């Protein structure tokens, strides 16, 4: 299938030849080709987002959790929870 640019070229040629009926058909074909290309791109983008590798997401979470451990002083090893700085907080 020819792409939209080729169909637009056919439309311009038809206008130059004075065949407005063929130019209208070429225009409609160009619009359909452009729509089909956009739809295919959207399908590919959606599939990439849906079926993205989960291993990449886990590595990003590990990086973001690293800063929280050092701020609270809790290494999250299942031990005693760290008491809040203000005794009225969290009780």
C-alpha cells in the first residue's frame, strides 16, 4: 500500500491535469492512508506500554526506595519500628 505522501502526489498531479474527480479520489485515499498509519502507530505504542518488561519497573523502585531507608534510619529488616521524633505522632 502506498503511503500518504505518494497519494498526495497523485492528487496534485490529478489537479494539474484538470481531473478533479480523480483528485478527490486521491485525496480520500491519502486521508485513509494517513489514518491507517496513525492507527498502526497507536496500536504499537499501546502494545509497548502494556507488555513492557516488569524487570525494568522493579529496578526503578529499588532506586527510589534506597533514599527512604537512610532518612528514617530503618533498614526494613523486619525488626522493631523506629519511634517517631514527636511522641504524639503516629500514636
